[in-house]
C-alpha cells in the first residue's frame, strides 16, 4: 500500500523543495521506495530526462535524493514564464505552446486527469510519495482552479506539513493567516508545522511555538536552522537571494567569475559546481550594475532571449560587455540563450518567444539564430574539440532550446557531439576570448571544470592546478537528511502522518 505525505508552504521560497528532497533521502535511507511529486511547477530551472522529456529541476533533485531515475510523471505540468503574464506550458515533458495567465487558468481543469494518471502510476511503484505544493494554499483568488495544493492533498488523501520561513520575518503571522484562510476541511489536513531558516537560540521561540500549538491545535514538528554549508540545487531565481546574501563577507579568490542575472534567467544551476571551487569567486550581477573586470563573464540561459537581449541594450550592459571583452583580458562565455546573444542577429518571425521579431546580437561570433516552434530537449554526450582546452575530453550534459543556430563560414566549434547524434556544437573566437555553447551542465563535469578553470588561470598568468575536485551530490543529500533528522521530529512524522510505527 502506497502512502503519501505533502509539504505545503506559507508562500514561495520558504524551503518546500529542499524539505521534500530531505524527506525523500530520509525515507530512502530507512529502506523505503520513495518518489517525489509536484503536479504543477512554475520554474525556469528545468532539466531533461533520459528519454528526452523536460521537467522541473527541483523534482530531478528530489528524485536523485530518493536514489531513483527522474521521470516526467513526478512533475506532469511545468510552467516556464516568458513574460509577466504568460508562460510556456509543458505537459508530460513536451511543450503544448504559450498561454496567457487568464487562458491557462481556464485550461487547468483539463489537466486534472493527466495529474491523476501520473500520480497513480507512481503509487503503483513506490511505497511513499512525498508531494510538494506551490506558493501558498491560501490564495483565495486561485483556489477554485487549484491543481497543486489542497486539491492534490485531497486526491492523494495526504497529511500536510506546513512550512514557514522565519528568516523573512512575520512567520507566526504567516502561519496564522494561512490557517485562517483555509476552509475547515483544509485546516484539518494540516498535521504539522515546520519553522525553516531559523538563526539564533531556539529557546527564544518557545513561547511563540506554544501559542501556535494551543491556538490552532497543530503540532510544531521542528525548527530547522538556516544553513550555508549544504549545497542543494535551488528551484528558481528566488534561490539567487541566498547566493547573494547581504552582510556575508566575500572571500577574495584567484579567479573571479560574473554571471549576468538576466530578467528571464534559466538554469542558473549550471554554475553551482563552479562556485564551489576553492579558487573561484562567483557573483551574480543584474543588468545595469557594474560588471567590473572579472576573469570571465557568463551570459546564461534565458527563457526569453530577445526580451533579455533588448534589456541588455536598454540598461547599457551590452555596451559594457563589449568594452570589457575588447580589452582581451576577460573571457566571455554564452550558454544556450547566452550563446544566441553572442551572434549577429536573433530572429523570431513566428513570435515563438517574443513580439519582437528581430534583434541584433552582440556580433562577437558569426552566427544567426532563428526561433522555431519545435523544441529540442535531449541529454547529450560530447568531446572537447578545441586545443585551447583539452581535445577529446569527454563531457555529458543536456540541451533545452527552441532556436536553430546557423553558423557562418569559418566558425570553429567548441564541442563534438557523439550522442544522440554526430554533430558539432558551440563556437570559439580565433583569439579564444569568446565562447558559446548550447550545452547545459558543463561544469558538473569535474575534469572539464578544472581544465576550464586552468584555462582562465593560464590567461591570467597563474600556475595550473592539477587536482580535480570531486564534488559529491550524494554527500550533500546525506548531510541534508542528517540536518533534518536532528531538528525535525521524524518519529512523529512516521507514526502520526504516515501511520508507520518505527521499531
């Protein structure tokens, strides 16, 4: 018999995704077959399954924590915002097109059977399913068409843990307001509360915790401390707030990398491993802020390449990038949408991404990108094919894009693809100062990451480092599980929420 437990939050960014990953790891460690599930995810960080389907990175991370292969049934609906009121709709791993918010709100009821079918398939294979909600269950203007919060709790008949972020302030009011706005039957589904991201002495919380338990009759299951030393991929750009914490002293390192934080930045998890290297300092800079003179500037992926290119021009960031690159001391790397920006022009005559049909790129590489309605999503295997790095060095990664890039004469590719087909990818300028690629996950390859950093070190006249740092995601998941075990009443979760008595 499959059991379910659900994690909902008092709002976005409170730590639901991380807690689900932790519970998946704990249940797996305790011998259960466990899987994550989120019926609808709105995020620009996505990934590709082994069968070439697209899903949210949060559920990929949670599946990894559970020790299983990610599959789209764990995230049947993915929304990728393209504008403030529109998004690309991914259903069971494939795009069905873009919709405005009102249009999608009316369309959502048609997705309920898809959600139920995917959840049912997981129930047949796993003993425990850990379900993640989205935003807040108390959005009274959205509850009629809810398919992700209390709707899903009812479908799964799942007890709910409510998570609040105390670091933002007002956590008790947030909890009280959420409970007050829920209907009586919805409140009864809340079986426990977890206070997340606490800094300080827990004894100072005692009176507040006791008050909440007495007033609402819902037990406090734990208080989780704020942590910086466990690295788990973030769901979306709210996670950049944690990466750019105010008041945290920056340590000067030998190599400085700047990532341009585009308005529609996607897949910024591409740089998590790079940021963990001891000789690399990585920071995010929003267009309009000074880039400085780093050793490398990265133009990352984006869900709206033309709109973000236009924004770079409007803020003066495009001209600043060109001025810095012209000095030849800074390397410019473009990934996916950032690669497209390096070219001469970007065309969207079918208005796949934007109402703007054409825009000039930075003109640093002789490529032109044309947006098409068909989306490419695939895992890849490739080899470095340029001598400035290490020719023949193998890498793995994935591609997610709708643009087809046309290469000019004399373009030197950066990678030789060997799977899923034989072709070349990316480009590098003759002087080696500008590089671009469609491959996400480059820096997750340990040897390539060190070779690339050594290329930056060589350009700067620094000695090369031969030690390849092996960064283990498995160790991070174990560390996260240990933290949650220490600060959350797991015995109570097992017995009262899952009905399992632990011996």
